């Protein structure tokens, strides 16, 4: 029963919020996002051993929804009640391509940037697609969506704080079915963090190897000195013998086809790249080794894969098209004509003149 109404639900792990405004039943995606759900469940049940706040107690009981915005979301989970607090630790994002902010009632992690998840969460009051790939979705409302809307519309003051506190009087976890009953929140949290850290180390090793391979492959650079004549010979061979073209005019060469899944519209991608002009001069790279080799290293910027949503994003049209063409794990070379690049505009601080064809070598991480 949720607010006096019977709600039929499938097997799974559920969070039942009893608030000062009414009841909300949320299904938690414990199979798809075990780390995030493990964090939430272990806090709610008082089994979390990582927190230095309310350890051994039901963490969320008595905490308020400190920020409410109609037609956007309601946010809570901060023991300080002002949006600045947390459990005393943070954990990585756990994005799943199919779990998005596509409707009201989506439960998602609040954060202060990548990898800063703690105990704060929000529930959407309408679709919020601009949050996809930025906040981890880990559940959905099954009953009490009207209460979410009601909370979002309570009178509020500065910083969108309710004038009268909206309190989570209790947050109880229920498990229905054998699979759900075996879910241990504290273990899922610890195992998930260990797994993600191991994956991070594997990716770091892969990127080191990628940097070494690319610096060797760009043999028209000799001790950081560009040999334009040598590059021009290679470039002619690429265009005449190796390159394929799409209908739009985008040129591409598959250097190494990946065995990962096909990329779909909206998938969150991480891409390492090096960009260079048709005379072989590198103007940008996500890999520090390449930037150093080309003399374009900037100590003020992080050298990390570019994160974007496939088929969208603040990138040139050639990239937007290319991100939907290849499997994850693929290494490709793009030869992008001006109309799919920066057109008549100058770019990269003048390194790319107007009406320039540009080249990008890209690796789409799995």
C-alpha cells in the first residue's frame, strides 16, 4: 500500500519513503547499478561501514528534501540539510546507457562533478535529458509520483529550500524474490568500488600503451620535429588507397575494428584522440604523450578521454556522424572536410585556418 492505494510490483529491491508529505515507493535497479544501489541500501539500513556519519543507524531517517524545483526535481540525502554534506566518502559514477532521465519519477544521484557521488539523490518531476551521462540513474518511482509532484511544489525560499521542512521520516528497504533477497548492500558497495577501481587501472594501462603506439605511428615526427614531406606522401596514400567515404563526404579509415557493442544514439562515450592538419601538424590530443611530442602540451589542462553522448554534443559535425558508425573498441582515422569541421572559421587558436580539412585519429573506449 502506498498512500492507501495498493500497488502491484514485480520482484526486486525497493525503497519505501515515508515523508511528511506522503509516501513514495521506488524500485531500485540493483542488477544494473549494484554499486549505487548498494550505497543507498547500506546507508538506509545502517550497514554501511564506510560512512563517518550516522554509522550503524538508518542514515536517511530524519533527513530533509533540502532543494525542490517544480518541473525539475526534488533533492535530498544530505545529513546537514543544506546540500553541502555527505557520508564522508565519494564513489565513482555508474552510468548505464539505457538508464536515462526520460520521465518523471527517475531516481538519480546528485553530485558535484564526475566521481563525487555520496548520499545525496534526486527524483525527477519531468524528463531531464540534459542530466544524462552526468548523474547515475539507479531507480524509478512505482507509487507516490503525485507526492513527488506535491513536494516539488511546496512553497520555497532561498536556494529552493522548502519554507516548511519536508522530512524523510523513514526510508525502509524491501526485497521481493530470491534474487532480491540475496542482495547485500554493503557487499555490493565494496565489491563495486573494487571493480571500478580495477577497471580504471586497466584503462590507464591501455591509455599508456595507446600513447606509446601513437607516438611511434606518427613517424613523420622525429624527436618532435615535423617532416611535412614525409607526411604528405602518407597522406596521399591514405586518400587514394585506404579511405572510404560516407554520403556526407566524411572520409574514414578503420585502423583496428573493435569487438565491443555497436554504438547507439545517446550512448555515453569516452574517446581518446589526436587532431592534426593536412600538413601533419598536431594541434590537439587527449593523450599527454602526443601533446608533448608535438610541442602543444598544456600543463593547465587534464589529459583525459573526451566524454560525449553519441550523435550529439558540442563537437564538429564530422565527429557527431562518426560516433554512430563504429563499435566500441574501434581505432579509426577520420579525414573531415571543411563543411563537416569548422567551415570558414579559424580554430584551435589559429592552428586550423578557415576552410581546412582536418584529420583525427580516434579510439572509442569500451
